[in-house]
C-alpha cells in the first residue's frame, strides 16, 4: 500500500527539483565505453517518479522497490530479495557497532583460514551467516557465492537436504517456484580494519539463475558431476549479466547504494524509524578529479603505465595539470563511496608479486564496477573493462582501477600507448 494512502497528514511537498523528471536518470542510460569495449544492452527499467513524499519518512527503500516493481513487473521478484538485503544490512550495521563494546566478544580472529589463505575474523563468519540466512528465507535464491564460502552454495539442494536445527527446526525453508536469482557477496569487506572502528561494508551482486540447473542434493565439491558443476557455474557470470548490485557502508551513517541498471540510488539509514531513506536519487560521479586512492606503498611493483600516470597526478603534470591528493582508507566500500561522491580514482592494480592485484572479481570487482559505470564512471584493469571479464573460478582476483571518467581514461590511454 502506498504511503500516501496510509499517512496523508504526513505528506509534504518535496523541494521543487528533488525528484523531478529532469533529475531522474534517462530511462535508457548506457554505460560508458572504453575504445575496445562493446556496448552493453540498454536497460529498459522504468524509474519511479515520486510526486508525493512522506514528510517524515521520505522515500523508503521499501517504497522505492515497491514502485520499481509496479512499473517493471519483470523486476517484481527482486522486491523481497532487496527487502532481505536491507534488513541484513541493518543487522550487520548493529553487529559492527556493538562489536566495540567491552561486553561483545565478536572482535578478533575466529581461528579459521578461508580458501584464499586469509585469517577469518569472527565478524566475517557472523555476517556471512546473517546474510546467507536472510537471502535464503526469501525463497528467491538458487545459488550463492561468498568470499567466506569455499565453493558456491546450492541453496535449493541445501534447503531440501538439511533443514536448519535449533529454533528454526520447525519452520520449513520455502523455495518458491517463481524466478530464482544468484547472489554473490562479500559480507564484511575491509574486516581486517574492523577492530580499529574503521568503516567496513557489504558488497552484493545479483544475477539471473538458470532454471535448467538441477543439482543432486548430495553433490558437494569434487563429488559433483560435470553437469552439476556446470550448474554451479551459475555464479561464474561476467558483470555485464548483473541484474542488480548494491553495497552497504557502515560508517558515520549506514548507507545503502543500489543500481538496477538505470542509475545509482543512495539511501541513508534513519535510525529513528529503522528505514533506509532515499538521500541521493541520481548519483553522478564528477568527470574529473584531484584525488587518487591506492595502496601507494606498492608503487615500485606496479607496471610502467600505472606508475607513470600516478606519478604525473602526484606532481601535477597529468592531462588536467592538477596536483592530486591521496586518500586511502584501505576499505574498498568506504573508498568507493567517497570516490562516487567527491570524484577520484580508486583501485588495486596488479603488481610484480600479485599480477591480479588483491580484489576479487565476482563479489567485489564486478558489482562495484556496475555501480561505478551506472554513476557515469569507468572501471578497468588498465587494458580491459572489468564488467566484461567472465570469472573462471569463484575467488578469482582482478586488477582494478575505477572512478572519474576523464582520469580513468587517461590511465587507459597510458596502457594503450605502452602497447604500441
Ligand atoms: P578483504 O576482502 O579481505 O577485506 O580485502 C579487501 C580489502 C579492500 O577493502 C581494500 O581495498 C583492500 O583490501 C586493502 O588492501 P591493502 O591493505 O593491501 O591496502
Ligand atoms: Mg573483501
């Protein structure tokens, strides 16, 4: 039911231009192109126009998704998924905040190492479980892949094979017959910083699920047949197949930033009402900037085009002639969030030791690139559009540089010139 129908007394006119048609994204915005990259299909998503807005709550994420679903029936199935993601983000936000209290025992290491050889923090596992359960109970998910899971998890088979124990034992996990999706996520990116209270975030990508895929419920890892393994390949799609991407940032405020392929929407958690409220309806990254954001300690190990471009920005001898500042949190969601709002170039390039850098393609690189491109920025490995790369394995790493169009293009040009 529309808020307008429920709370007519709270309706207030929005500022004249806040949600006017001139401020909403064009229906068919194309993603920016690299010279070497083919054009992505145009999104047909219809963008809601909020003629009436509740003066107290503004446009909540729930209302936003309801209206998207009304205008775009083909996206209606995403509604409950994003309801669950929003709720999980609120719960993770609380968990991260409370972790600093002396009575909390959620900081520090779990004592386990994930498949990528990284020590898992207690919060990595808590937030992974939280998000996994929230998504699972929507009944809309076929498979998920997470930074904290060794292999993709087939939720349909898992639900049928092993009902949850404890307080959930009585409740059946509903796997709806309707459309299913694949979710890829990093539940708590930047968690190595969390003990120091530094911002962290959750990154999520949503793909379509191939309904042809029926997995044997007993199939686990190497026991899967080739056909079954192919089913798990549902997770190994390139960023161009993403239906939606979002991140939650846990910082001075909790933010929820979303793209459904037609612009970027930023919501801020209003803790007094427990709702994400639309705070930036059409995020556009400035086309040029004076900020770069890299772990500069690795500069000696970067390749020549990367090193020389950053050197030019540092000394004010690049294309714009501006002398750049350095800003680096070391927490991707926070660094990308600032880059979207202030402009800049963020990245984790490859280096001599790690030619593919550090960031993971599937659940970090692709969803964040989708958001960046939808805000008018670019995302590249230096030689290739990140969105075009199809992962071969779930935890594949990718060198990545993203941000303001003109500056990232300057870097791409340096790589192109170096090839000649
Ligand atoms: P994580 O997924 O294990 O948290 O690692 C990813 C994080 C990113 O948030 C951040 O951009 C990068 O690692 C920082 O790495 P470094 O400490 O090498 O600069
Ligand atoms: Mg991560």
